[in-house]
């Protein structure tokens, strides 16, 4: 009887931790989504001098990527789910960007880039690799493993990590241009170009769905500023 009581207590306690953390507040174990990715770093004179000459957007990109690859992000994603983790990335980007929405959407894109590089098909010359990120291998791999991947009801076994970059790119263009049409045209051109010029690329209808969800999210942010990505990930797909 005592063992059953103990098991029940542990289940309730762990559920309390999960609920608190998934709501954004620290759970009884002290872990929350709003951790400081630089809290354990020691002072470095060379890093301080380097940061003084580094553009803010580069520093902010490093910050959001460090947030995603942190072991705490992976722990919280397992407890709270992938959709909540997508929201956490966006909310962290908002904080880093001091609530500049366009900047936050761009940082969310930078934090969720899923490709190291792409190989372009160039006539006569042949394939040419184009880097998309200059992260060190270990940093990129850590961030890649932590990217939310279970985004849709029809997500395949290998996951949907690549859909986040489509979602946030479309959201950024839609918000910055104040036009869903521009975002949609840009997204369609990217899909067409990927099929024509990227080695192994295809015009993927599931990419187009992520584009549509992102463009609507970004455009709606023009009028309602407290929306979250998870509100849009399972909307009906608009052709």
C-alpha cells in the first residue's frame, strides 16, 4: 500500500514539474524554458574584444543557436513536446530581439536552419556546394539533434526538422513585407528553384504547407502580436 502511495505521489510530482515547465514557469526542479544560455561562460578578454566588433545580428544568431543546442532544451522538449519547443524558440528570439517581431522571426529562422550547405547544379561546371551556416561541426550537430521534428500528424519517421526553416522564412517575409502574396510567391519560387537547381531537391507539397502556415502566422502578427507558431502548425493547408 505504501509503495502504491509512493508511486502515485511521484507521478503527481513529476506531472507538476512538467505542467509548470511547459507553462513557462520553473518547475520544482528549477528548470524552465527561459534559461540563460551564457550563464556558465567565464570572462574572456579576447571574446570581449571580438564581440565589440561583431555585428549585433551575428551575436544574436549565435545566442539563439546556443539556446537550441543546449542540453536543457532537449530535456524540456521531451517533457513538453515538439510544438511547445517551437514556441520556446520563437519566444527566446523575441527576448533576444527585445520584442522586435521582424528580427525575432529572422532569428527563429537562423536558429532552425536544418542544412549545413546545399549543392547547386551548375551547367558545364557541375555541382557546387554553397554553405548556409558557418557553425562548427559539433555545434551544428548538437543543434540539429535538438530541432523539433514531430510537427504534423503526418510527420514521417525521419521527422520534419526541415519544415521549421520554411515556416519561419515565410513568416519573416510575410511580416516584413506586410504581404502574404509576396511571401507565397517567394516560397513558390524557392520550391521551384530547389527542384531545378539543388542536387536531390524536389518541389515538396509538405514544404509548401509549412510555407503557407508561416506566411499566415507572420501576416497575422501585424495585427495580433501575442500569437505563437504552434497556433498555426495544424491549420488546414491552403493551396
